[in-house]
C-alpha cells in the first residue's frame, strides 16, 4: 500500500463511506455523481481500499459475492432484492435475484429489469409495486415509512399518473404506527375480509395491543425472537392476565401463521368474534 497524504486519505475515506452506503458495490460513475472524485476513487483503488471488479464497477474487499458476480455482468440488485438489502420488510426473498441492467440481456439465475442510470429509493419502491402482489408491495412501502426512509407525501409524489394507480391504492393502506411486518400483514388480511382493524390500540394498565378487530377482539402477533425469551415470556403472562382482568378478549398468533397461513388467522378471528357476539346476546 502506497503512502497517502492527508488529502488523499480524506478523499479515499469519502469513497469508502459512499460504497458502504450503496451496499459495498457501485458503478464508478454513480460514485462520481454522489460527490466522490475520480482522483479519490483512483487513490482508494491504488491503496487497496477498494477493487475494480468489472467494467465500470468497484467494490470493497468484503463485498457480498452476489453483488460482485452481478457487477461482472454489468448488473446490480433492484426491486425486492434491493429492498431486502436496504433493510426493508419483505415477505420472502425472491427465489431468483431481481437485478437492474441497462443492457437488458439475461443474467444467469436472475430476473432482469432493464434500468438505465442510478436508482433512487423511489425507483426501487416503484419496481416492487409493479412486480409484487398487493401484500408484498404494502409491506415494503410501509416499512420505508416506519423506518423513516421516506414520508407518505414523498410516496404520493412518486406514484402519479396512470402508471401510479396501484401504488396510490397501496399508499392509502399505510399505517405509520405498525411495529412489524407481521402486524402489517395481519391488518391487511383482516381488512381484506371486511373487518374494522385498529393498530396499536391502547389498553389502560396493559399497554398497546398490536390490533383491535371490530372494537371487540384484540390480536397479538408473536415473533420467536422476542417472545421466546425469559423476559418476553414473563411479559406475555402479565399482559394476558391484565387483559383478562380488563375483560378484554385477545387472540395470540404466531408470526409464522400470519406469514404463511393467513387463512387460519382469518378463520380463528371469525370464530372468536362469533363467540363474543353469542355471549353478548
């Protein structure tokens, strides 16, 4: 590694930081558009901080092998594959990576989107809406808002005209109070059945229920990461007991049920509401 001046070090650090922000692989031209200098990129490459991996592409040494392979095909992640990399919620990862390529030619094992130029977050979200089901697109857009990647007004501005109709429909379904993909999907599936569903309903002395259905039935969606711990288990017991004392009926369902068997979720809710109705007659 050659000796670097203080100025070289600063420029190289800027290049490395921008590469990290872009997922550790990027087109050289996109780095320049983002404010990096051609000199800074060259210095970083000369000193081993980055490496050239394909025509017009550079990467950090620890870049994901998939991103490196794509770059060698003049392609990069897009759509749900990029959304997942950005930390947005997706129901299941695509079996074949979705990739953007200006050339539009096949990339082995991938779904190719013909895309020219840099991709903004809104470009990625539009692709998810075009490619996915309503539920798949909803969780991506809602997570972008919940995780503060964008705002609802910004989404509205991105989905205009005739081509934005599907996106506008999904935007009307968004709830910035959602705490997880599981909560978002449970709300979606239940509203599709015609139920009135409130998110994060506050019960005095208990806290917030994930969902309240028809103003009568609470729903808690339990993921293994938190609820299968000693503290999570103790908290669940306390909340369950407090709900009973408050006279609140509440179903607890697993994240796996919501994600993969929403039909069972909806059937349980139907039966529980029928029981509540029969008790109040």
